[in-house]
C-alpha cells in the first residue's frame, strides 16, 4: 500500500505564533459582534423613543411595537394584546419574521385571545391566572416559546406584550426580559399620552362651547341701562363661572317700545324691571335662564299684572323645570314714570330693598309667592310702592349676602342692608352705589378670593 503523504509543517517558532493568533481574532470578532448588537439595540430603542415623542397617531405607533420587540430580542415574532372596554382581549398588532407562517400565527393568536373575556372592574384574568399564556400555548403548540409582560398604565393592566420564538435553543435571558419590559413601558406611555391628548381635546372643545355660551349670555343681558324719565339706573352681573344662572332685565311693556329700546321712552310708557336666580350654576343654570328670559318677555307683552305674569310664566315653565330638578326665584316689577308707582310681585326671590330718602330708612318690597317650577298651580300677589324723589331701590341676588370669608362667616343680609344704607347716604348716584357694595363684599371675603356664586345688582334711583 502506498504510504500516505503528510503535508509539510514548519517546525520553527512561527508555527506557535500562528496558532496563538486564532483565539485572539475570534475574541475580537466576538467583541465586535456584541458591540454591533449593542449599537443595533440602542439605535432601535432610540428610534422608538423618537417615535414616541413625535407621533400623533396611536395606531401607527403601536404598529412599531411588535417589530421593535422582535428585533431587540432576536426572536421570531411579537404580539401586542390590548384590553377593550367591553372586556374582550384583542390582538392589536403582530409581527412575524417568516411571512409564510404569519397568517397561521395570527389565526392562532386571535383564536387564543377570543377565548378570554375580562369581568368589568375586576383584576384581569390574564395577570391573575395566566389564562392568556395557557391559551397561547394551546393554539400555538409546544414548539413556540413565549415570554410576556404586562402593559401598565397608571398601575392598571391594559394589555400584554409577548415575544415568540421557534428556536429550541432560544433562552429568555435577563437582558432580553428587560428589553421587552422597556418596550412595554414605552407602549404604556404612548397609550397614556394618547388618552391625555383626547381628554385635552375634549376640554378644549368644552372650553370653546362654554365661551360661546358665556358670550351668548352676555349678549342676552342688557348691554346698557335704558333712558327712563326721572330715573337713574345702574346694574352689574358677576358670574362665578363663565356661564351663570343670575338674570336681570329691563323690559319695555309694549311692542313699539321693544323695537325702540335704545331711545328715550315717553313718560306714559311703563318699564319692567326683573331679577332672577336659577338654582345652581354653570351651563344648566345658564340654559334655563336663557329660556326663562324669552318666555318672560313674551308674557310681558300680554299686558297682565306682575302677579299674572309670574303665574303664567310658572305654568309654562313648570314641566321643563320639573324634569331638570331646578327652580327659579324671580322678582318682577313695573315702573310708571308718570306717577312714580312701582308695581311688583315676588316668586320667592330676595326682596329688593327700598331706601326712603325722606326718613333715611330701609324697607323691603315683598309679596307671598312660591318658586317658579315648584307647583304648577302656584298663586302670586300684587303690591305697589309709591316712590319719591331721592328714593333708591336695589334688586340683588343671594350671591352677595351668601358670600363667605375664609373663616366661613357670611356677609349676610344684615351687613348688606347696613352697606346699602351707607351707600345711599354717601354715594353719588346708582353707579357709585354698585361699586361700593361690590367693594364691601370683596373686602369681606378677601381680596384674593373668588366668589363662589353669581352676584347681581340693579339699582334704581328716583331723581
């Protein structure tokens, strides 16, 4: 048999150096590969962070999540499940490297999640019993390894992020688990940011609607006081919110006057002075106030007495107010410039105060009558006051007398009467009286405190 030939190998020192270089090169290649992997993971996470900061569509961002989770863990695929308001667990997004298997994987995951329904307001079953894990193992088969972590938004479980692998040698190292949790945390931040953005848009729409409502209400309140012979008027409404439930008005009592409201009225024309307060504040009270204003102006044109006007208004508004569980206090009066008689009727409103210039005393203008909307068959009374030159009548709402200081003490009616009496003695005209009374209330509650209820004043002075 021929002798086999063995390749020649040098025996000098160079052979030893060559064999020593091989593990060094391999180590360098390993370090380089690990460095490249580390850079790849950093780049992926950096891209995900950039997407989180700049996205304006949650669904588009969620499409990236399974892709990122797959790549940072070198897995075969990843699946994102989210809980829906109806209790269903839904496969939101899926990434699978092998496009030929993707359809079957999706079908298996959708079937697995469809078997689960969460009870409302209860701990998700997937976290307490691992039922989602069990369903996925059942429908994916034993060859697929899975690792999942919860999507937590404000300590509430909102879904799960899973990473999947068919490699039997694939292991869920601590580093891979941390990376999956990091991607899951980014997902939670995105979901929370989207919900905050939705709430912000709702608030902006509500603010816009409130501002529109406030503007409408401002336009419905008198822009200026009418010119009435022998009378000086001033009024102010300070709502606690942008839309309030206080109401005041100057109403001409015939149709021709209604069209010529900005002109000087003839001495034979009567004017309606009204003040009211809808129970409650904000938009509901403002809507009722607006409705009441239109109905009251229509009633005034029928020429009934003040009590008849309140009675008809109560009957018309009763059904609407009953359903709203709100009521209205209202004081309606009519002033005749020719004889200086003020006719009036009260529906449980704060009685206006009457300053008698001759005696320098204060009395109240009041009649018996129930709240508007409390009883459809309520009866109201008529009364009259003969006003004299120098007399002053002030209409007000309880926001002034109920104004509270930091100590909890209220301004109350006694203080209000005393302040009104002082204003009538020392102030020059209705405008100064209004300024003085509002200043007194603000000083009482504190200059840095806001009123918690609507405040309205109307001052009528005979000149």
